[in-house]
């Protein structure tokens, strides 16, 4: 994401903006991408606010800003995110006693239309996981990454940042560092473990140059980037005939959750595995986990041949 220079802000806001960025990163411990998005949004708002006193921030200022954004063609989803950024700003201003009342209490959110997560079927996922050429160290790495991604439902950032110290091979689970620096335990199955063990013993030593604590290494012997991993996912999708627009690292995370629910997993267990703070975030997967519901309907409905 490109970021406009802070010099583009009115000078009187520079210190507040810097402190707000520090607050998001070190006090709230938000993910880097979230901090970048929020600070970009707040920069836009402060440019609109145009050097007025922040102590006089009122609900009408927020509503007018969002209305201007709407007229400029900004999507409901982006406006909802900017409103979330403004809520964070107002919490910060309250903490610093720059304002005495929270103006956001009188502002309604322009919630985006509910979008169901993309999911591909289990047969396609199986073909995708088998795409890497395991005769090469890079193929061994890629196979292990894909198996762990789908087998554990990790985010791309969680995947590429995995350290050797986060692996627990004997019990078969990962200590995952998720959003906000929160740790969670995620088990992995025999298939993912086999691919990971093979990579660690046969592939990784051939990629290592010097020393690195990253589990998954690039050709320079250092940790991979999210962008590089994203490109790998697209490459293997093309290789097995899956439309590139239908798959990404996050789609594999959606598949993990949906397929678990299709096979009878408990929603709260899936919530814990995904690292969702709010169960409502996980509930969206019940909208796409149709297979199990269809089987239950067919088995138990009295006019569909089911039994009492």
C-alpha cells in the first residue's frame, strides 16, 4: 500500500498523528496492514478537517466526511473501514484527554453488504495440494506450506512468519502468533506432518544459507514474503486448472473452516482454530457449509425417505 507523506498533513496534526500511529502499533498491537490502512484513512480525514481544533470534533464532521467519500465513489466497505479507523482515533483522543465526549456514539456505521467467503471443493483442494514437484527442495517447501496452510487454516502472514520455535512436532501442533500478537495452538494432521517433516529433513537444509529461524525459506535462505507466497498459490492453481481468481491463501483458510463444518466440526472449535475473537466472524462460514445441512435434511426429513 502506498502511503502519502506525513508532510501533506496540516502541521498542527503531525504530533497527534505520530502518537496515534504509535498507539495503534504498540498499545493496541494491531497488525501492520491494519495500522497502515487506519493511518491512511485518518490522514484523509485530517486533511479534510483542515487544521481545525481536534477538541471540537463532532459527529457532523464525521458524517460530512463520509458523505464526501460516498460522493467521490468510495465503496461502502471502504467507508465502513474508515469509520472504524475514526472510532480508533476518537478512543485515542479520549485517552489523551484531547476530547471529553466521544462523537462516534452518534454516528451509524455504513455496514457493507454481507459477502460470503469463496470456497472451492475438497476434490479441487486435494489436486491443488498435490501440485508441487517434491523432487526439488522448493517443491518440498511448497508442498509443506500448502498442506499446513489448508490443514491449519493459517493466514498468509502467519504462515510466512512461522519460526522453528513455534513447531511442536511430536504432539503435532503449531504455536501461531495471530492478529494483535495473540497466540493460539493449532493442531495439524498426519498428512501435513509428513509433508513438513520431509521438507525440514530433506528440503530446508538445501535452502539454508547461514542461519535463519524462519521455517520456510526463499532462494536466498531467508524468510519468504506474503507476496511471494501469494504468487506461489496462483502458480499452482493454474497448474491444476483452477481459475486464478478463485483461489488465494485466504481462500484456503475459508476452505479449511467450511470443510471442517461440513464434516461436523463445532463452530466454537473452528473459531478457536481460526483465532477469531468474535464468534460472529466465524458464523459466516455456516452460510457456505451447505453439504452437511443438505445431508441432514435428506436423512431426517419425513418426506425425503428419512426415519423418525
